[in-house]
């Protein structure tokens, strides 16, 4: 029987497995980085000789080398970086089993090599981005372990990365977070830290249905507006208004390897404006985006986060609610579908705190509501039907 695991699934699974194996601190958080070199040679820990693989894998070596493009000449300075051929061939179940066994044996052998140096700082923003990735991995694949990892990671961040008595700032505030942790929380958190944390909390509530994450996201958002905001422009400074060790407070708007704090905050504001009925937050996000129309359209490669947000303003934003005594299966099915921008909540009991959940009956089976500006269509019971309704919303706006 020929089988072929989707490349995106394998990439997600192997990437998260690597991070858990190499960068986890064992308490739910993730270290900052690994060095590129070991024993003074760049990449030595990760690359392979063809002859080395022959010895280690024996009769499975030919299959492994063919699948990962391993040659005697190598593809990087005489060594081999394992690469998947584009498209790839379909494999029998037996071949897949042999490849998995071969990878495990090579990993076990590699673990005996001298490891690259580890930067064992815990950074708030980077952990929040990893949390966001875990939530999206759960949404895409439905693997419960990814959701559990995200919940555990957020528990660590909220327990250990709150600032000390003053967090390097004057006074105390329960919403103060620190930028870094290494046995203790240190340095006041920057805008990027808070923006990523809010985004992670939003995503966590989507995959768990726990509205307490939204409460905290709203509290932090108000805190950021009050202490990082520039009222005249609507943008946000990189540093807190009480941080006195900076000469000039800068504003970052370019999206690089990671989204800028300002683009993430604009997206957070737009989403949470619906959750908490805060129209002024949506207006602020619109004002920020409008100010960047020319540079974003001229240099989209430097404004990826903003360009994504522009799509949300271009189309109607579907507001989707799932209720039911056991909404988990419908929630999983819905989240596994990519919808470019939407607001989503689910509930297994009646909730009057949030505008989208208000007046939504909770029945034994799932009910799915599609809304716009809190005005909802009649509920449907199947995710496929709801998705067709959402597709019609997008077509209407084309």
C-alpha cells in the first residue's frame, strides 16, 4: 500500500519535536537559541558523511540516502545536509517504517556528538511566538499534545515572567512583564513582548474556549495603550513610558524575521475590538494601517504583517461562534480550515460577559453562528455548512 504523509504535516511535527528535544527547559518554556557551530566548525553537529550513514544504517542506508539526497560528494562543503526532494515519491508502509527507524538511529547517534552551545535565556516575546505556533499547529493538525504544550507554556510565562516588585520600573503593576528569565525575571518587557503575548492569548482562547485568556489579553492591551501608546499617531513606542535608561523612545513599524510590535498590536486591536466591543480600538488599528498604505504597497516584503492586516480591512470580517455542551469536535473541525481573518469564540455554557456570546443558547449539539457586527444568521449544525456561508461572505465582497 502506497502512503504519503503531507509535507506540511511532517514539517510541523519534526520542527516541534526538534524544539521540544533541543530547546525545552523542562518546565514549559523554551530557550532562546542554539549556536550554529560545535567544536569550532559550523554545522558539524547536523551534517553527515555518506560512508557514515552506510555504517550506521546498514541495509536501510540506500533507501535513506536516496530519500534525503545523500551523496558521496555531499551538498555542503563535502558533507550532506539532509534535504527532502521536492514533491517526493510515495512510499510503502514498510518503507515509511524503515525511514522512521533510520531517523531514530541517526538521532541517537548524533546525540553523542558534541552539542552546539545553548543560549538558555527565556525570552517573553519568542516564547509567546512559539505559543502562537503551537496553537496554530493544534488547529491545523488536531494533535492534543500541541494544545497541552501551549497551555503549559502560557502557565510558565504568567507565573515566572511577571516583573518583580518594580520590574526595573517605578511602582508596581500586576500587568508588568519582564523581557527575559534565567532563574529570575529581568528587564522590563518591550512592545514586541506584549504584542506577541496578547496574540498568543487570543489564539489560546480559540483552541481551548477558555475566556480567561481573553480577559488577560484585554487587560494587557489596555496596559500597552496606556504606557506604550503615542496618542497623536496611534502607533506604539518600543519601550515603556517609565523606562528611564533610553535616550530616545523609538517606534518600529517594519516587519522583519518576526512581525513588528506595531503590526501585531494593530491586528490584536482589530480582533479584540470585536471581542470587547471597543470600536475605538478598531479605529486605532485602521488609523495605523492607513498611515502605511504607500510603503506597504510599494515594499510588501518589508511589511508582511501589515499586508495581512490590510486584507482584513478589505473584506468583511466574519464573526463565528460555536456553542454546545460539547463543542470540542466542531471547534476542532472549524479551526482546521484556513480562513484568512475572522473572529472566533466558542462556549459550552451561556455567557453574558462577551458581546458575541451573549444571547447564544447552549444546546446538547453544536450550533454555529455566523455574524457581522454582532447581527447573526440562523445557526447551522454542521461546520461544512458554516464554511459555505463564510465563503459567500468573501465572494460578496470581491
